[in-house]
């Protein structure tokens, strides 16, 4: 596996890679991950190779791996793998395709990020139609340069097909690590942050980035406070939109109603945070899946959310969620109803847990991934041309 990102950088890609590596190992498929080295020291799981990386001044959370070192590290382990799996479309994509050509092995790629609705937040001076067209063209060329594409949701697969991608696309979501979604002490979290036991708390978790639409949740909170002046929105995460979001909160006079807690360790404090909340709120427009929704539901937290892109797949048939449009009045009314009704919260929370735990098994998703690997290997051994063998415009 090759990736431009991995822990300690916290995001859905890192979580997906970690989950699949663990569950594939349980199915008898060992993996090697080559990923950037970060300044923060980290004790890695077995099978991870770190390479030198460069600082990104416009995005200090991320690092750019040095392509030559990424390729060299993979080549040093060439006798240990049969297939290349690329997880990000930058240096890792370019190196992964070149590596596959050189070794004559299949290359597959997971399309984790809906870039079409992403770039304009970071390049605001470029017209959005131009950015959208560029994102679609680059995505199409990259996807057509590999042997198989993995989409985390049917909605993402449909978008890629609409781009004109010809490579076979297989929908394989990231499953849940149910063993890690146990325990947690909400009272401990509330005590640590001075939150009274009876204060109504809504929670959102994720990277604090513009495309996550957290600013909309702040506008929802402003309306919610008209009915519930003591309502608290906890925002767990960090990211480039944090300063702007903090200014927005202050400008609306909501300082006592919003608590920014930063990134929390998934092995303890984040579980406590989930357990402390009365409702989980989410309104991202760009999720290719929406793992934090599933985590919240698996922990018995009722959800109020929009259903856009991958979140539609997560929330399809989910009785533990209230699905609303991106309308502040409607969204606030749903949250108010939930926060005021303890019995409704308990009922929806139980349904949410049943939905997440019965339909999103990590082991089942790993089996699907292993089947895709085996299919790609069979095709290669049968002499079916490897797409990675011919260069693309993105090389």
C-alpha cells in the first residue's frame, strides 16, 4: 500500500487504511504500507515503512513524501508483495503506477476524496466551473491508469462513472472496528471540560476544514439557542478552517455555546467525547462515506444529518437518524426535538447502534477487498493487459 498520508495525521483516509490493514491481516492477507514520516514521533503498527517528507506551507497538517524515497522503500520490499494498492492521488499515485509497470503487477486505487467539491475552498480566486472540470479530468485520467478503482460508496462510484471513468469500479466501504468502539465515559468527559450533567450537548467530529460545512452547524446552533439557550456544540477536530470558524462563533456571540476540543485520541478521550453527547450532528457535502457518522451510531448516539454523497449510503435505511435538508431552520428544529426528548434519544440511539453494528462489519469489507485483489491477480496471471503498463497524462 502507498499513501501520501497516514497517522498521526488524523482523517478518514488514515482510518480507512488502518482498518483495512488490520482486517485483511485477519483474513490472511499481509500488507506493507509506505507512508510519509511526520515530525511527531509515533510508534507504528508492524509492516509500516516511513519515508522522508516535506513541509507544506499552505497545509501544515500534511506532508509530501519524497517520491524517489517512496519508490525506493517499496522496491526494497518487492519480494514481499503481489499487488500495489494506492490510497491517494498525489505522489503515491505517480509512484504506485510506475512501480506496478516496473514490476509487472496489478495496481488498484481507492478514490477516497470527492475533489470536485473540494478545490474551490483552497483556490477561491479560480472560477469554480474551471476547478470542477479540472478535478473531473484529472480523476478520470488517474482512474483509467489503474486496473481497478475502489469507491467507498455507491454515490462516489456513480460520480466517477459520470466523469467517464472506464476502469471497473467496485464499491467497498470502510468497515467498523467494533472492538475499538466499546467503553467510553461521558461523565468523565463532561467533568474534564466543566460541562454540567444536564446540559444539552450536540457533537460533531472530523477535520475542521471548509468542505466539512461546520459553519452551517454554527448557524444551526444560533437558531437552536433561541429555544435552548444552554445548548452546547462540541467540535472535535482541527484543520485549516479553525481560525475562521472561531471568528464566526465569536462574531455571533456564541462563545459559551461552542467548545473546541481539538483532535482526541481514538483509544480513550474520543470515546468519552462521543459518550458525553446527546446527539451527533453532521452536514458535510463532500464525504465519500462518512465514517464518523457510523462511529457515533455504533456507540448509540442518535444522529441529525444531511444526506449528501457518501452519507446517503450510511443513512439509507438507518432508523437511528433524522435526515434533514441543508436548511438551518429545519435542522435546528430536528436537533431541538431530539435534545428535549430523552425517550426519543434512547430509542433512536438503540436503533442507530443496531444499524451500524449489523451492516458495517470491518471483516466483511476486508473479505470484499481481498476478493478484488484476487480478481486483479487472476487477470494479470491470465495475461490480461495491466492498465498501469501504459503511461497516462498524470505521470
